[in-house]
């Protein structure tokens, strides 16, 4: 029994609580291709059509109405697009 351990990997809770933002980054890359600014409503519509996870849709829905440049949207939504 000397080789058996009960060690359970420790996972940082902050990492698991955050949704994967890769789908958001991909969406922003796609919708901003050739566009400088896009409205919150258009971002949300495209996110729903792309079937983004509910946690990401909630973030987008919480954006104030208006138009956003890609870097503004990424900053506000927690994405990595620059």
C-alpha cells in the first residue's frame, strides 16, 4: 500500500468558475472582420446564433446599448481579442 495515494488534484476555483472565452474570441474575430464598430444587439444576435454558452450570452446581454470596437467589446466581455 505504499504506492497508493489519496491525493486529489487541486483545481483553482477561480479558473473553473470562468467560462471558456475561446468561443467568444472566435465570434468577435468573425463578426468584426471588415467592421470597425458593431452594436450590442448585433453582437448578442450573432452570439445566440453561434450558440455561445449561457454565461457568455449573459455577459453580452449586460453590455449597455451602443456600438463597440472589437477591443472595447473584448475588454468588457473578458475576451482576448485585440
